[in-house]
């Protein structure tokens, strides 16, 4: 299985976008800018809904309304994050696949946080109909915040390996 992943990583590095991101002076920093901007919007919309589930901003709108209002922004940002991340990965994929922090981030934390996010997003429509959210909604919002904090922590550790 690892041999297949290593072959795919080597192929990605040889593509025009992988080579361009790696060898062009401003390509990699520009892709990072796009990726980090997407992350900011993605996490910002997630945090807004999670904090609302935790009880902040009760007087403005319900968690269900906020989730609905931010839905398109949230998933547009996710697409930007994935595209930017894929292009960054393509530049030095063979290095990334051996990095323990990257493997934990992409192999465990991101899938777990993403599944949890989808669950919370669906349940927020029911939990968040009123200003006061149930305890389970507060716990779910807190857990989502902690999961995304773990993803960011793993991402910050990637350059250290």
C-alpha cells in the first residue's frame, strides 16, 4: 500500500502543477496564501456556529439560522482549502507522506473533524431552533472546536519534522 502511495506522490511531484509550485519563485507562497485564506474562512464559519451552539450570541439569531446563513461560505471555503492543500502537497508529496504530523493530520484528525462537522451541521438545524441550545448541542460544538484545534496543531507541527 505504501509503495502505491509513494508512486502517486512521485507522480504528483512530476506534474506541471507540482513542478510549478515547487520551482516558481512566487507560486508556493501564493498557494499558501490561498490555502490559509480558505482555512481562515472555513474555521471562522465553523467557530461561529459552534460558539452559537455553546450559547454565545443568543440575542442575534438561532444556531439553525446562523448555520443556514453560513452554509455556502463554509463549503466554498472548504473547497478552497482542499484545492490549496492539494497543490501544496503536490510540490513535495514524497516528503509529506513520510512526515508524522502530516500523516496524523490528514489520516486521522481531518477525516474525524470533517465527519463530526457534517454531523453538527445537520443537527444544528434541529438543536438550534431556539435561543437556548440543549446540552448535547453545547457538547457537540465544544468537541468540534477541539477537533479543529487539533487539526491546526498538527498542521503547525508539520515543518518541525
